[in-house]
């Protein structure tokens, strides 16, 4: 009689644990989708600013004010001296004839040569390929609000994703459901993801940097010209490769959690 009661109690505990696992699995998948969308939105924001589709705040206005600033020095009128011979007209060049490339000065370079790949002018020239009017109504201020909202949502979602895996690990150990190897690996991968994601540069400065970047940091890096190839590599590693690393860790954690769910069903002979 006692064995029947203990067996029914174990079956009831297993059923409750399976119901809890189903709830955790659904929320885990929901948090995973939100994190993927947030990471994609951050990468899209970076490439929009990097390609010059949206001018960094303060750069275009400063350039326009510098060019339009009036000079205090008086301009002297051009005085033409009388009795000077008229200059001889230059030889006319036929418009249809091509320019001899051998007569070009080698120091001139190509006429459309763009120097400074990461400079602000080069990003403006890269933006001519975009359709006219595309993103014209979006300024850097609105994009900064989108980046701040995405950062806050990404941190909260990553924390909840990590906690959901932790609760799933505890339920699996309590109910002896199996798949502890997979859920443990998924939890540690999500924990590493959360640590690398947090903006540690706001606490420790440039000594430690997280994957999340602020709009001010993005504007500072994009407005600075790369002096050599190492600065250019560091620039893209900071804003592009770091995000790809976070995305790969998220994918690995999600794959491990899927294997954990399948291991539970296989152990209970449901599939």
C-alpha cells in the first residue's frame, strides 16, 4: 500500500514538474525571439550610421555653420588696370576627345578617389546608393531613442532568459527529469552572454567594454577617422563582431535548451 502511495506521489510530482517545464519553455522561446530582434535592430542602427544614411548629430550642423560663417575681413574689389593687353585665349580642346591618361600627373590620383574609409565624407558618398527619401525623415535623435530603448529591453530580456534557464535547471533536478547536461550548458552560455552584454564601459570606462553601445559612443566612434588599419579593425570588432559573438552564444544556448526538452520527453518515453 505504501509503495502504491509513493508511486502515485512520484507520478504527481513528475506531472507538476512537466507542467512547470512547459511554462518555462514557452517563456524561454519568447525571450529568445525578443533578444534576436533587439540584436538585429542594434546592428541595423550601427550600419545605418556607418554607411552615412543618417548624419551623426553635430557633424553636419558644425560643417554648415563653418562654411556659412561670414568673414570680418573686407573684400577688395578687383581693379582692372587700363592699357593692359588682353590675355591670349587658350587652345580649344575638343569635348569628344578622351583625356590622355599618360599625361596625368601620378600624384593627382583618380578623380573619384575617396580617402579615409571611415571618415564622415566617405560615409556620405556611400549613402548615394540608397533611394532618395529613404530614412530622410529619421534623424539621429530619433535613432538614439530607438537605441536606448533597445538596450534597456535587451538587458531585461537577457536577464529573464538566464533566470528562466536557471529555474528550468532546478525543476529538472528536483523532478529528476533528465537532460541536466544540456540545461546546465545552456544556463552557463546564457550567463556568459549576459556578462558580455552589459555596458561595463559606463562603470569601468574604456578598460572593460560590453556589447551594448550608447548613441553617444556610436557618434564618437563614427565621427573619428581611422588612422591605420588597426583602428579600422578595432572599430568593426567593437560594433559588429561583438554583436555577432553575442548572437552565436544565444543560438548555442537555445540549441542546448531544445536538446534538454527533447531529452526529458525521451526519458519519459513520450516520444
